[in-house]
């Protein structure tokens, strides 16, 4: 028989201890389960880092390694800094090699160096973006985690303070907060117990202090509030202990308010720069592109403009907005966890994209009619002509032209094609707007109803506290409060609790939390659920303690609501500025550019048609502009970017800008809020694109009429 060596024995013992620990602890399984469910994308990223790290592991400078390690720990990633940097470098090298091979292959097969270099430039841009994305991913994941966790800090302090008002026990208060908060801060609090249970720290206070150090640079008010709570444990006088707890709550509210004041002052200038550099200047530059493209003898194609305006510039705007969001202070924002909402199934339903596509399909079809009529057999099937001449414009409706140099058909240049192209942009906007609306309409309605309910619930629990202070048992107090708040949204909750107690003989806890008949099942609010849990816990210690707890919650909710309203006032200037830029100024500016492009093309096309029909000669003098031949040779319509494609590029760019700015605005106001982003995007997108559609339609029609008049007036 082979005797087991020491290493085998220790390995078996370690495995047995791990299994025993996982069976006995409450938090290790929750911790691992939450990581598995909530960090799907980082998990894939972790696997990629581990796989590449076996081949490439970069040795970073000490300063960079420390910063990256901090971000990795904050984002709860199980990788090393060298592995993260190695993945970014690997993507850069692989992207360069693949781009070079594709460029060489295109050149060998087409013998066109310009197209090969263009593809190489585009692929290298994608490669550099991928490198930047992977290189900064740990920091962005850490920022995302930090914003979400920090938005839950005010409720966290509230739960701990409320609990410690009647039970001066830090461990139980933190556990109570961990059970009632939402991830990710709930995960962090549970991790504190996880560290104590694994003997990383001796006491809950040591583990909590170590965790608080991570927030020293980002939210010192949270640390100060928690230290005040800890100091209340050593205060022998009850009045002073309560006063210290009150002070802790006030500290975090005041700190959050002051930091948001500074933030609103700091971001005004960057937001203006984003609008000017990312929207106004590029859109004005588009107005010059039709003429610039013909002056450069067609060197600028429509797909060059599409790459610049639909890929590069949106990335530039996204980068600038991400820099603004990085300045957002922690500690304020939405704390709702979507997965807890009973209507979350509608948010997860991806079939809405199919419904939205069929809804947008007629608009997309109308927008593609010029291409379908020219490049397919659709007109032959329908018994129609490929193009029709519009007499009052003096040009065909779609107006595809033949390039004499290449022999290829280019266009459409027609005035009517531009108008039809507007429907294509409208169809894309309707697709996203409809999909996002279908995803969010039930959830957002539930959120609004819950917020309204919570505002009324504050005064209801204050009345409940008064009844308890009068010595009325909690079981009877619910019925009396229900009678006094008739006609309000919270009446139903108190009525259900009273009915369950009086008619079904339930206990107070069962009347509220019973899985089938409990009142909380009909009111999915974290505030109501937590308040009732505090009530059930406090009633066990006496009616006086329960009364004070209810009144304290009511007061805290009112204070938080006041601070939230003041913060919204502070952000009102930024919000109104961004909304006006998205929904009004940017669409109008883009619409005018579309009209100008159509007018310029119409004038030059009409002059060329007049020469081809013999109505004008190349030597014909134009008023103040020289001969017709000089104008048409300088501005060759065939070499221009067709206004049809230019309009689609402008529309897609506008859609991208609206989505980026909406996401930025929602994050500035509420922190990380996926539901709010999609809901606001559905509204802003439809508003902006409908305005763009109508304004571009009017601008194109008026400027087209002006072009016809102008051509008639300059002919001698």
C-alpha cells in the first residue's frame, strides 16, 4: 500500500474544509451566485484575459500596476493587471496583422491601392478602438460598479441608522442593510461578512473599516457617516447616541448635495464643447461636402463621409461624454434593481425587435425606393418605368447619372429621391424607438406608480407611528390609519393588512409578508418592504420603539426627497441644455444642411440638363457667374456626393448622437439606470427625428423652389 504524502493529505484536507465551509456559510454561495448572474460580460473578459495571459503577460510600471489593480478589485474581477494589459496588447498586434493581410489581399485582387488603403485605415481605426476599449475596460467596469454602489449609499446609511436607533448592534445593522439593499452595494456588505467568516478579519468592525478605505478617494462622506455610526456604539447616554446617528444621516446628505453643486459647475463647459465640436461643426462641414467632393474630382465618396460621420465622430462624442461622466460624484441616483420587478420579463423580451422591424419596414421600403427602382426588377414587375421626369423641376425624380470615366451608374441625384430618403432615416428611428418603448413601458409605469406610492407612504407611516405612540397595538393601528387616509394610493396597503389580521387571523408579520396573501405582494416597493420589516422587528421591543422607528423613517424619507428635488434643480440647466440640443437645435441644423445639399445639386443638375437638351450652350453667360461651361466643368455633378446618401448619413449620425447624449443625460441625473436610458431614448429619438423629417422636408422643398427661381434669374 502506498503511503499518502504530506501534499496529498493537505490537498484533501483543504478540499474537505472548503466543502464544509460552503455548506455552513450563508454568504459564500450568494456571493458566487451573484457574481455569476450579474457579471456575465466581465466573466467573458476574465476568461479572455486568462487565456491570453498564458501567452502574453505584460509587466507594467509600478504606478500603472497599482492603479489597474485597484480598478480590478473594485470591479470584482479575478484577473491580474499583467493579464489585462496583455489582452489589450494582443488585440492591437492581432488587429494590425489582420488589417495588413486584408489590405494586401484587396490590392492583389482589385489592383486598387486607394480602396486597399481605405480598408486598412478603417480596420486600423477599429483595431485602435478595440485596444482602447480593452485597455480601459477594468477602469470603466470599476466606474460603473462604483456609480451603482454609490447611488445606494444613502439608503444604506438609512437602514443602518434606523436599525441602530432601537438596537445598538453594528453587526446586525449591517446585516439588515445587506439583506435590504440591492446589488452591488448589497454584495459588498455581504462580502464584509464573507471576509469575517473566512477569518480574513477578526471582527465586523475591522472588515468594515477595511472596506471603507476603498471609498476614501471617491466618497469621504460615506466613510465619515459610517465612523459616526461606529462611535455611537461607545456612547452611554441614549439621547447622545441617537443624536450621533442623526448626524451620520445628515453628513451623507449634505456631502452628496455639496458634491453635486460642484459637479454642475464643472460640466457646463464640457457639455458646451461636446455640442459645438461633436454636433455643430461637423454638421456645418457637411454643407460644404457636395461642392468639395466635385472640386476634388470625386476623391471624396459617400462611403468616406459615412465612415467619418457614422463611425469616427460618434466615437469621438462618446469618448468626450464618457470623460464628463467620469467626473460625476458618487452617492446619488436610481437604486432600482430591474430583476426584482414583476414586469422584468417584458424588458428581457427580445421579440420586440421583430415587432419594431415590421412596424418600421414600410418607412424603410419607401426610403429605399430609388435604389429598388434602379438596381432591381421591381419597376418591371409592377409595370412601371425606372424613372419619371418631373416637369416643373426639369429633372428626373431619381436622376441616376452615368460616369463617363468609369462607366458606372452613380446617384441618385434627384430632388424626389432626397425626399424619399428621409423616410429611411425615419424608419431607423421608429425601429429603435418602438423597440425601446415596448421594452420599458410597463416597467416605467410600475416605477412611476411606486414613486408616487412611496411619497404618500411617508405621511402614512408617520400617522402609524402616532397611533403606536398612543399605545394602540400595531394590529389595530393599521385599520385606524386605513380609515384616515381614504382616497390615497396607500389606503389599499393598510386595508389589506387590517383585513388579513381581523378576518384571517394572521399575525402582523404574516399579514404583511405572507407569500400568498401578504399585502407586500401587491406593492413592490423596497421602501414599504423595508419599513414593514423594521416595524415587525421594532414591535417585538415595544410600541414606543416601533413608534419612534416609524416617525424616523418618515422624517428621513422627507429629507431625502427634499435633497433629491434640490439636486434636480441644480441639474436643470444641464438637462434643459442637452435636451434642447438633442430635440431641437441639432435636428434643425441637420435639416438645413440636407436642404442646402439638395439645392446645390438641383442647380448644377438643371444647368447640365439644359446644356444636354441644347437650351443652353457652354459659352452662355450667366449673370455675374461667367459661362455655363466654366461652372459645369468646375462643379461636375457626377463627381458630387449624391444628396440622397448625404441625407441618410446625416440622419444616422443624428440618431447616434441622440442615443449617446440621452445615455449621458440619464447617467448625469440618475447614475447607472438602464431602464431610464432606454425609456428616454425612445422618447428623444422619436421627437428629434420627426422634427428632422418635417424640417428637412420643408427646407428641401423651399430651397428647391429657390433653386428653380435662381436658375431662371441667372440665365441671360
